[in-house]
C-alpha cells in the first residue's frame, strides 16, 4: 500500500507536528496526538506484517480496512482497490453469500464467530481454507458499527487432512475387499481394526462390532488362549510369528486352517504398542493333503489285498507320475506363500505407527510418506494377482488328487471289470492330461504344440485314456530333457483314423528309440531311463487293448525323437457294450 494512502486512512500526515506548531499548539498539547499517531503506526505495522488476514467492515459489509494478507485473497494490489467494496465484488456468489450471512449474524446479534472453517477458490481455481474469527465493532456509545475479522490460512493443514483421509480410505478399501483376514490389536490383544473377511469369520456383520473385544469373545477358550499367549509373547520379545499353520473350529463346527503371520506394532519411539496379524485361508490345501494321505493309505491297503505285484507297481507308477505334478503345485503354493506381498500391509501399518506423533508431516513432507497411498493401491493389485495364482494352482492340485483317486479305483478292479464309460470330447480329455503336468513343460523349456483335428465325441473309459496320455507326456518330457537340445518340442495330435476310430499321437524330438528296443519297449520292467521302473508303457499298452484300441511307437533311431500313437474306437467294442448293459 502507498504510504500516503495509509497516512490519509489513519487521519494523519507526515507533517502533523509542523501543522500543530503552525496552528499555535504547544508541544505539550500535541504530545497525546503524537502518541496516538505512534500507536496507530505500530498497530498498522503489526497488521501489515502478520501472515493472518485482518480486515474490517461497516454495517453494509463494505471493507474499511484490509491488510496485505487479506488483499492477496481479494486479488487486489492496494488497499484502495478493496475499500468500500463487499465480498460480492471478490468471490463467487455462493461463497460471498456464506460470508455475508455470517457478517449479518455477528452485527445483528453481537455474537462473535470463533474459529470457523471457510473455503473459497483462489485465482487459479484451487480450493483455499481459512480459520476465521469475526467480532462486532462498536462505537464509543456501544452501538455496533461493523465488524473486525481475522482469518488464518489452514490450506496446508486441510490438504494434510485430505491426504491422511485418502490414505485411510485406501487402507480401509484393502481391509474391506482383501480375502485375507487382517487385524490390528493393542497390547491387551483387543481389536483396534480388522478386515471385513475377518469380521465375517468372527460372525459379526460390521468390523466395528469387534473393535475393543478379544478372541475370547469369539473363539473357544483354549484356542483364544493360544492366540493371546502368542500375541503377548510378541509384545514382550518383539519376535514375530511367520506363516504358522493354525487349526480353527468355526461356529458351524467345521474345521478350518489358516497360515498366520503376526508382527509387533511400534510407535515413533520404538515401543511396542500392539500386534498386526494376517491370516490366509489354507483349508483347501490342508484338505487336499489329507485326501492325498488317505489315498496313499488306501493305495497301500488295496495293493496288499490284491496280492498282485503288477497291480501294486502299476498303481505306484501311475500315481507317481501325477504326484510329480502334485509336488510341483504344492511347492509353488508354498513358494508363493513364502514370498507373499501381504507382509506389505504389516509394513505400512508399522510405518504409520512409527510416525503416529507426526503423521501429517510424514504423509506430506517425507518422501516415504508421500508414497504410501500409491503403494497401498499397488499392493492391492499384487494381492489380487497372488490370490488368482494360488486359486489356479489349487485347482490343478485338486484335479491331480482326483485323478489319483480314479487311478486307485480303476486299479482295484484291474483286468477284471471294465471301467465306466463316458462320452467325452477327446480334445478336452487331452487338455486335462496336459494340465496334470502343470507347468512342467514350460519350466523345462519344452515347447508344447497342439494339432487337434475335429473328431466326433468318443465313448470310452476316460480315466484309462487319461492314464495312458499322462504316461506318454511324461516319457516325452524325459526324452527331451535327456537330449540336451536347445529346441525341445513335443507335439500332441488328434486325428481321425477311419472306421469309427481316432488317433492320439505324442511326438517328441528327444533322444529317440534304438531299433533293437522298438519291439521290447512295451514289455513289463523294460526301461532305459535311470530310476525308471518299466511299468508305464506296459500298463499303457494293456489299457489300450482293454479299450479296444492299440498303442504303438515309431522312431528313426537315437537322437531322432519318437512318436507314440494311441488308437481308440469312438464307440466301445461289443464286449464292453454287453458288460455295460449287464451292469456291475
């Protein structure tokens, strides 16, 4: 503001002393005026240099005083531009209406407005916040002649609040949608926050209903005691629990299994103030392990009862092929659990707890804090992908276990009763055989090529066909591995053979078959592979005959690969039709 304008506005001028002397006033009489002038100058200096907005208005809401901070919000260069104008001249209609309504209330009631949050758009359209107080201005007779207002800029504070709320919203979104059961507890093992999945497991509709309660309110006493003691040990020692398998009995009486990780929560001073836990449901994996163990026991029992070495060795070989894929799937699941990104939730919770005392500054000024919202969003994507991958591996694991069960059931009546026939699409059946191998071909660097002609559906014992093709694919993989070629390839073909028959071929570019072995390769016990048993191809050729078909091999010699051909009738032979009609 121009100095002359300020001196005029304050009712004085730089030559005040000279004017007094010219009027014949004595220095003694002019001293109060000089002191008053000095006080006004001091007060004006204070107004002009405070960072807060300071202004005064008359009864009509017109500006009678505005300091530089207020002028900046009004977009005025000098005080003269603002004096005599109202909020309607500076702000959007809805904003001005709010401000003027407050002004009328203060001047009509005489009641001050203290610390009210007000917002408006600055010249660039950005939202700006003031913490405003307004008090009535009275004349010497006590009449209200206007008001005085003070506004403190709290825009940065509001932005911090919004960033903090956004981080909380994103964390809550994860807690509401993630399938894992996540919770935070205080040092008394009372729930502070928990995911919606855990709330559902505890039997409450809203996670807030569990806050302040403990596992003793939801679990059997002995199980709740186990959880409590684990958490109190973490609080005492700071040593986390990683991927602990825990058995739980649900309210329905059903048994469930979880993989549990619990870690200490520390405040900004490093003191342990609680525990964060992540529970991942591994019930299906445990059930698959139990089924596999039961099938292994059943397999041994059946082999002893049958009293036939061939049956036992056939079962072991066929199950062993599938178990390779089971082991691979189980290892992949275990590896993914070990490398799970879910620990990132605990890290974020711990990081926020460590900066609980200065959370606003941390989220807006600290480089790590500003990355928290984006990290939470990225973490949610990782966890969704992780869940999908585990679901795929679990589906493959269940498929393999079911196939083992079918092998055991089939071998129980081996060479005595024909299996149950089903009408299936050969392409789908061959795809199932490929799935049983999981990602084995990809892991071994083998290109798997499919050449499927359209053939009519086949009525066959699909589990026998599956057993044969699984063995052929397994042998082809071993042959490619043994060749040490860089361009390993296995081709699976389905084609018509004429006379109501179809062919399934598995060809590889592996080590091949010497001419002298072509006639012995299907004999029981014959093998050229180290660690092999010689039962796979033998049982395969027998199964092919039972299906009314044949299994043959072609090879140009060592190093030139091999091609195994399974020929099948699309309809069962007459003997099988009679057996099917007769029933079991």
